C-alpha cells in the first residue's frame, strides 16, 4: 500500500471542513491522526448533515466526510491537565494542525514558540480565513464569505442574475488540500534542516490560487473579469454551453483544428465553406452569427447524442450532468471517487472520499470509519502511562 507517512503522528486540533480535510489527506497517506475534541460536544460538524438521525448521534454526514482514518481523543483544554496531556501528545508528534481564529491558540498557551520548545522538529500548521498577519487576520469567515470577498462571485452568474457563489464549498476543500501539500513539503524540510517549520495557510490566499490566470491577467494586463455565465474561459464562439433538445452541452472547440473537427462531428461542413467563418479571424468578427448557427444545430438532438458524436470527432464535450448521473456511470466506478465503510454503532454504511490521485494504478482509500466521539481517548492515554484509575478520575473531573 502507498503509505508514505506511516509512522508519523498528527495532532489535529481543527473543526468543520478545511482543517479536518487537510488532516484527512495525511491520514489517507498513512499518518496516525489524533483528532482532539471537546468532551461531550466534539467537532461542530458532528451535528451537521442531511440525515437528522446521524446528527443526533454526533455522526453527521458533514463530519463523516473528512474524518475517516483518524482517532478521536476528547480533552477539555480549559483544564490544566487537559492542556498538559495535549502538550505531551504534541511532543511525541511530527505535525500539529489548528484552525482557530488567529490569536486564540496563543491565548490557549500553544503559540508556535511554545510548541517549538516542546518539539524542536514539529511542523506547526495554522489554517485560518485570512492568514496570521494583515489587517483582516483576526476576522472570522466561512467558505461563502471568502467566495464573496475574493472576486470569484463577480465572475459567475450573468449580468441578469448578478453574482453567484460556487455551489460547493470549494474554497474550504481547496484550502485543506493546500494545507496538506504545505505539511508534506514541510516534513521534508524538517528532515533536511532538523528544525521546526511554521505554516500559515489561509482560505483567501487559496482562493487567489484558484483564480491564478484571472489574477495575472488583471495585474499585468489591466483586465477585469466580468460575469461569464456558462461561457468558456477562451471566449471562443464555438466553446461554452449550448442548449440541446433536452439539456445543456459543454463544448471546447477553441483552436482551428478543434473547430474543423466540430463541424465534422455535427455534420455541418457548410459552416467551414462560409467565408464568414473560414478562418479564426473571420470567426472572431462574426462570432454572434456563428453562435446562432451552432445553437440552432445543437437544439435538434439530445445532449448525450451530441456528446458521443463530438467525442468520436475528437472534440472535448460533455452533457451537463447531475451528481447522481455521473456517479451511476462506469467511469466513476472505475476511478473510485469514494470508498464504502461500515459506520460504527449504526446499521448502515457510508461513502467517503478517497485520495485525489491513483498510485501505481490503485486508489488510496480509507480503511477505518470516522470515530465516535472520544472513541480512542482511553487507548491513547494508556499509551501515555495513565492507569484505569487515572482515566476514571479524569472523566469525573471533566478533563476527558
């Protein structure tokens, strides 16, 4: 199995999406991830999801999505002993991740300087909305707030609809991936230098990376993106969304070769014979007329038929699918986007994400379902030398 982080321990002091998703990637790569949660409450996401019966058992689907391959340890960090236990765990780990609002972790008594003294080779990763410095650093935010701030909403929708956010919390998940990439990079640096590394990962920064070409075009060329609806980034009249007899079809025919293949694929060689569209320059001058001609053609047949015809012609094209349509296809099953795991304490299984790439032709999937709240507290503390009497005392005192 591909487990490059096997033998490493991660202390995961994060909640909700971005931080837990980062730690989840490390768990998929073989690290032992200790998810630290408040006794009785746990991660807020445990109570969130579309199945109320799971929310009531503190196993909401939002939590289940990114917490497989982890161990749940409950600690009351407002108590001296709870904080002391956490420090012992950090001292024996390679990675520490937190996603409190900047300043909170320092007030808790665990700033980078303190943690570095506990563990001189620690990779210390802070995930926040706007970063650890700057005028906005102390402000809280969620995915949709960052979407509104970063500029992406001004590019989606149309002039008629106004700004629209992306339907999924893509900034959260991209930030998790960004953080995991940063942590794996820092682990190599600590091995090289023998020194601790402090990482500052921000949702706003990540959103800028997701719009890299827009950012460069604006800063270098003065171009300001406008709402583009379903149009292609290339702005080619033969690319973007086209209505068919039963739904939308997305097409990418940007260059001359693709355009000629498009005309062949839709059995319209006459378009190439028209002097208005015979060259890329002429097509740019008569883009509206070309678009109207293509729209009329695509409305004559269902989207799936056009997808098949254009695929045979070598033109990138896909009918717009719903999530269930895609997941029902053979390709999705071959790529194994998810893994089915039995849920502890429940007579049901769950489907959770796998690693985002294959290794040597195989999918890297979680092997252990997300833990119940505090499921591993006893085992982890016994490894630290706590006796059964100690565990009973800590529980009675509200430490665990």
